[in-house]
């Protein structure tokens, strides 16, 4: 009962809009410069990883749908149409899979940089309520990368599960969208969460406790990530903005908790 009251107490926390996030980034030279560097780094790593992953997937599956069925008969024509549809479906799924693998690799390698960006944005936004419980150190960098690696591995499991769930008509597609939405939110709250040295379990608990703001944080990135090829450019360009945006809203909730718990 006490937990339910605690959750309800923070449902009215004022949402930080995307316009406020953009204003903060463009008004602070340090945030803007660091964001620009991360855009280039994320794009370069994701694009390189995507090319290697696509080549690897094509090598493994090159003969899977290489030979088209004979279409000289009515039944053969039906099978041929099924083969064409299946080929396109397989192509799209394999490209989405390749993107996620490449992006998760880039995500892991750039985690310390985004953690630094997140920390800087939160310090500006939270002011006197900023919680400096985990400073930016060499040891912290390795912890951030390890936490990023755990999130990336979790993402691979999500992607594999989504491939199977997607075959369930109607419900499957909705379930996949929700999976990607909350996973996207997890990726972004990983940065302020890791700064506090939260483990994966506590981050997942935060998503459950704040499911509504988590959905709002994850729905945009989830939609973008489902667009083949364009997702590489869009996510690389928007990832710093989305990181700061998620951090500001995460911080607003945590600051509200801190104020609420003060005597």
C-alpha cells in the first residue's frame, strides 16, 4: 500500500518537453560540442558495424532463398509469389537485425561518452539537487562500459524474442512494438542510472515503477529504429538529444522524490 502511494505521488511530475532539451543543448557550448562529437562517433561505429554484420548475415544465409521456384504452372506461380514475399520479408528482418547488432556494439563502445553528456545535462538541470554519488573516473568508465554491455546483451535477447513474437498476427506486432519501446527507454535511463551505480535489475524496476514516462521516453526511438537504413542516420543524429531528453525527465522524477522525502 505504501509503495502504491509512493508511485502515485510522482505521477504529476512536470514533463520536460523536447523543446526544452533542444534549448539546453544549443545554449550550452559544452553540451553542443560533446553532442556533435558523439553523433559522428556513433554514426561511424554503427555504419561500420552494420556493413560487417550485413556481410556476415548474407554469408550465412546466402543460399537460403537463392533459388526461385518454377512459375510455369498455377501452383508454381503461387509458390513463386510466396517466395518473392518471403524474400523481401527476410531481407527487411535481416537488415533490422543487422542494424540492432551494429547499433548495440556502437552503444556499448560510446557508453562513457553518453554517460558524461548525461551527467553534465543533469548537473545543469538538477542544480542543488544534483546527486554526485558517482564521479567521472577511469574506474567509472569501465563500469559504464560493462553496464552498457549488459544492456546490449539484453537488447540482443529482446531482438531475438521479437523475431519470434512478430509471427503472431496482430498481437505479435503490438507486443514487439512495446518490447522495443521499453527497451529504448532502458537504453536512455541507463546513463543516469549507471552514474548512480544502479544495476540492471534496479533500472528495470524504475521502468516498471514509472511505466508511463518510460513509454513516452521510448516510443519515439522505437519508431525510428524500425525504419531500415534510415535508422542508422536518424539514431546517430538524435541519440545525444534523446539522451539529454531522457536524463532531464529522469532527473525531474528523482529530484521530486528527493524533495518529497526531505523532512
